[in-house]
RNA sequence: GUGGAUGUAGCUCAGUUGGCAGAGCCCCUGGUUGUGGUCCAGGUGGUCGUGGGUUCAAGUCCCAUCAUCCACCCCA
C-alpha cells in the first residue's frame, strides 16, 4: 500500500490498548493530585515566542534549537510550548490570581513540543504531567512537591527510581559562583571539548550537565555550588533535606545537578530510573522564585516539576503495544445481523440497551460466524442475533458467550432480560 | 547538528554464488443451509522505501536519496 500521508517525525498515534494504559495512569494521577490540593489547568498550546525566550532563557538548548516557532501573517512570532511553567505563570498573572489568598496549585497533563532528534523515549510531541505551586517560598513546600512527584510514580507502580536534589542558590549568591566557575573553566579550557566551550560564556553552570569524562574530572576539582550559596539559601536547603527525611522520601544530594532552564533558583531536583539504558530522566523540577516578577507580576515565589509521560510508560513496561494485536474497545453486548433489515432491527434494539450497558451493532454484513468471532474479540458477554425469523417474530436470539446457552427473547422483554443476566 | 543500524504482504520476518517473490500471524470464505474462543481446507493481499547504474537477468551488486530505529548532544 502506498500511503499518501504519514505522521510527522517524532510524533505518535496513541490508541487501542495503549490509550487504555494512558487512561489508567491519568485517572490515578488525577486522584493523587486532588489529594495534594491541585486543580487542573489547561492553557493554549501556542504562546507568544517571547514568553519562552524570556523565561526559559536564551542560551538554553530548548530556546536555541528546539522550539517550534513560526510567524503569523500579521508578523507576530508564535511558539508551540516546549514546557508548561511559563504558560502557567502567564495564566496566573493574566487571570488576576495574584489576588487569591494562599498558594495557587495547578496541575496539567498536556502535550509539549520540542524539535529534537527523536529516539527511544524522546519525541517531538510528548506529554507531561506536572504541577506548579505559586505563592509560597516555604522549603517545606519544596519537600512536599518532591513527595508529590514520588506519589505520582507510586500511583502507577513505577519502581526503581532515585530522587536527586540540589540547591543552585539565588540572585544574591549564584552570580558570584558562576563568575568563579567561568574563570576556573577559562583557566582549564584545554580540558573542555571544543564544541562545549561556548557554554562557558553563555551558561557555565550547564557544564555540569556534560557527560564528558574530562569535564567531569575537571569539575570534580572545583568547589561545589552547595558550598558557595548564601546563608539564607543554605538554611532553605537544610530544611528541604530535613523535611524530606521526615517524610521518608528517599533521596540523595547531587551538587552537579543544575537544570537546563534559566528560571530555576534554590531547590532543583530530578527523578531518574536507576536501571535501563534508555532515557532515564523521568522528572525534572525546581523552584523559580523570580519568574513571576520577571513576567511583570509582583515578587512571588513558586515551585514546580514535570514528569515525562511517555518515558514513565516506557519505564513501566518495555513491551510496545502492537496495534495489530490490540483489541478494540470492550462491549457488553454484541449484535450480529443478517442483512440490512436485521441491522435496522438491531439498532432499534440496541437503543433500548444503551442507557444501561455497552452495545455494538455489527454492520459489516459478514457471515454470522465472522460476526460471532468479533463478539468474542470484543469480549462481549452476550451475543444477540437478528435474522429474518427474528424480525418476523419480533425477538432476538440471545446467547451467553460464557456458557454457550442460547434462547429467544422478545424485544419487549430485552432490557429486563439483559439486566437480569448482567446483574445476576 | 554528529555517528551507527535497518527498509520485502496490514504486522513480525525469511529470501542461498544475481535466475519464477515466500512463511507465520492478522483478515475473508468454506467445513457447520444462521453462531465465538480450538481444529482443518482454501483465498485476498507485494511499485521488494524511492531514483539512477552494472548485467542477458537485480529483492540480492554499486551510487544517490528518503524514511524509521538506536546512540551522541541535550532533555521529559
């Protein structure tokens, strides 16, 4: 077959058995998030490009090479969101939620777009479940947010995970460290691969992300950022760690954990899968106490994280779903029809039942044998058969697919008969 | 952006030194004049990713190109 249109690179079709898995996870996540006090937020997938340029920050990979950006006929630059935090902050300000008392807590489960090279667990359109808690700078909230992330993983039985936490300081102490780091890197520039050197000027902290052994060795000889943060940040970090211990959230400190986005400050964290060579980073998050202000609002502390849904699913089960082998949606009653008149009779009969259970009327006009086979594949519990005799007698043959027992049922008695057997 | 692997039926894949394009699964029909899960028989389905080249002859060899997957970079 020469199919004319194919899905875009890095995108996927989610359906049949796989979408059942998504629904299962989504239902559990929604429940957990509600228990932690989060309400859903849905924002547009397109935003002004500037929103991401200024929040995520130029010099990050996301902004420099991964955004789906286009221009409207009017000359306005728009971008498909590469992440959600900026949009939530924008919505928070735009809808006047600054006037709401207490901490605003939003969650989302939504598609994001990054023009990256696809590979296992990495897509151009991918989905994140995440949350943003805006309005509180308490370190206790940091710990609760990290615990919430773990609760989301536990809710879908994800195991073998490690929480890594770090503090990257605030505008009081971070710049001095960055400056020292830059000087240190310049002095040892021969140890830095050529293609990474530009990072020294743009965003030296991100050198910690490099997996290059030489760079790792070099940075091991430099003072960790946690030794350089100011007293206020230090105290904040200590309380986060202490609270995590009190909450029994297993975690380890990782002073090399800096995050790729500019807006983070103080607490940053990441949750990774300890086994498997695939994309092991399942969750990333941190505090962003200056983003709201930067977006034009009053100084407002906030924290959030996002979990990659595809990656989490990949971590849960390595078996890919084969569309060929996966079932269509289940039904309770399957109606097999011999001929067009029988289909009409079948539909009217199904209409009686639909207020009560799931019914599929077969309009394929295949052999009754083939239709019965489909009934079985759909895991129907009862097969109703309609042919010329049934139309004439105003009844349906009703077969119990577990026992094989079959008997005619008058249409006027159909609902009562079905209720009796399905409830009994 | 860099590197590696793979493209043959709807799916998973065989295809020998270059010589008639195959199997399993799925699907359809029949065995059962109107009935499922097992079984048996038959059948539908292919521009061999695409375009060039070599050759009497190319799925097979050569070149190019596209797509997919994997890895790097980075990230969810």
